[in-house]
């Protein structure tokens, strides 16, 4: 009786990695012309252009350098102490008011805010339009 043994060897999986096409000064918002994809699997490298474009390079990046997740950060949408429009939602109730940002953050970040009318400290998520959405259960107290 013959037995056939088949061995499957894992071939390296190639993934794309994001690389800077030109020098990017610190504090610059990364544009589509600043980065490109190369067919190399580099550990911790960003793998999609959308993950870099629109982000800020907190420290400079040289041309040809692989862009890692640590090399980019979201643009700040709200600065600390800024007055922001708040939308408070709970069930079917929606209240619009203003608050003071106690922390800074970018789109999608949860920040602490002080409601100007009640002086209550609450937390809310930053929307793309710069407003802050507070939903039931987000209170920081």
C-alpha cells in the first residue's frame, strides 16, 4: 500500500507598504502626492494610502522612508479651550448647546467638554464638521 504525503509550504505573502515619495516636513498634512505604495511586506508599515493621506507627520519623513503607524497622527479638529457646538442625544431627545473643549482631538476622538450652561463635564465624539456628539452614557462624571 502506497501513501502519498503532501506538504504545503507557506509562501511569503506580499503586501503593499506606504512609502514617502518626497521629504515631508514635520507638521505637514500628507497629500496623495507625498506617498506611494510599494510591493513589500514591511512590519508595522501602513498598507493603504488612505491611512496616510490627510494625516499629519508629527516629525519629518525623508523621501523613500517607509511610513509606519507611529509616523502619522490625525489632524486636530478641536483645540483645547475651544468653544464647540454640542449635540446631546438621549433616546428621541436632542439638545443643541455650546461647550468648552477640555482636551484636544481629531475626527472620531472622544474628548472631555464642559457644558457652558450647566458647567457639567461630559465626554463626546468629534464629528467631521467639528461639532461634538454626546450620547447617553458618555458622561465623564
